[in-house]
C-alpha cells in the first residue's frame, strides 16, 4: 500500500509540474502609445515620432498633451524632462514654459493628429500623433504647421512613393482647413533633394531599400518640418535602376501576413486546447487512483 501511495503522490507532483510548464504566462495588457515629434528653435527635427507609453505623468488625473511631451523629454532629452521641459499653471490654465531646452516666453505650438490643440490639457489617446515646435519667427509668428498625408509607410520592395503635403490653416469663418503646400523642397534623411511638391502639394519619390525620414522646406514660407517615416524592404544595395516604374498601389502596403504563415511553425505546434484536455484526463485518472488508494487503505485497516 505504501508503494501505491508513493506512486499517487509522484503522479500528482508530475501533473502539477506539467500544468505549471504548459500553462502560458499571462500576457501583459497592451499599453497605450503615442508618437511625439518635436522641432527645435532652428526649425529642424529634434525628435521624430518618439514612441511613449501613455500615463498620467503630471498627476492631474488625465492623459494629455502635457503628459506626452513630458514623457518624450524624459526618454529622449539629455538630462530628461527636468532639464528640457517645463509647464506651469498660468492665469489661463496650464502653459508651456520650456520645450526641448528652450525658454522663449511661450512661443510654442502643439498639435494632436495635425489639429491644433486648444491647450496642454487636450487629451491624448493610443495611436495619436503629437507634434510640438518652437517658433523660429518670433516677430511675425509665420511658422506654418504642415504634415504629409501619411505619418508612416512600409514598402514591400523598392519603388515609387507618392506623398501629399498639407498645411493647417483657417477659413474666413475661423474653421480649420487643409491647404496644399506647393513648391516645397523634399528633404530625405536631412538632405535636400531636387524633388518639389506640385500645385496640389503632391510629390512622387523613387526609393531604394532602406529607412527614410521624409521632410520638407520652402523658400516661400517658414514650414514646421513635416515627417513621414518610410521603410523599404529589399536588398540594401538596390538602386533606382532595379525598381523601374513600380506602381505605388502595388508597393505601398505591407504584405498580408497571417499568424504562423511562411514558416509552418504555427501549424506544427500542438494546440494548447489539446494539451489541456490531456491534462484534464490525466488529472481524472490520478484522482481515481487517489480515491482507489484511500479505499484500499481503509480496507487494509
């Protein structure tokens, strides 16, 4: 009987170990993320779509533009937010006092998803694009906030990419409007190119494999630098001669991928549901063995 009991306990221990090993670890809840872009006092990009995990960093009970900017400085500015960012309560609410290390008396702008934010307390949600800039024209405040029609693009192969550059403006009735930015010079990875936007603000580039930050400048107006992050798959050494006249509609969208497709690994793995079913059956068998052991022990007595 002692041998039977020993086997029962060994079986139970084995079952417990199997459950602990095969039970998948609880996945952490997805975290809300915003993307912060900042232009400095020289009108140059200081921060490009810095991903920040949103939280109530200032403790006011809400997640706002102030939180996104504070968190971005904490992550990316030398010395953190304490050195590069400052906001404070003013007579009209929360105001911006320092951005990217510059204090200029409050001459800053900030936008959420390319719409002018009414204040630093404007809400920010998962996936939002937050852009802030320091005015370079401190006399006429002519800096024009502009943006491409897409913040990110992934190309499956080298080829053409068409972007449209727009400026945030105001109609006669003070409603916000989108205005095309014509004759703007396209900047790729910090270097000016020969490409210019047409009268509709559109431009078509032919890109080889690699990663690009697309922006723009203008001789006619002061532009807050727009941003489009582009990733082009393919051989790093491929050039324009290999791309031909690629159709943007065929290349601008990433390939559709299903979980487990391509390598066959997912299909070869055992379904977790089957594993649990096996464990349940094993548990029932062991429970029966325990009961049987108890019954026989009473009979032996």
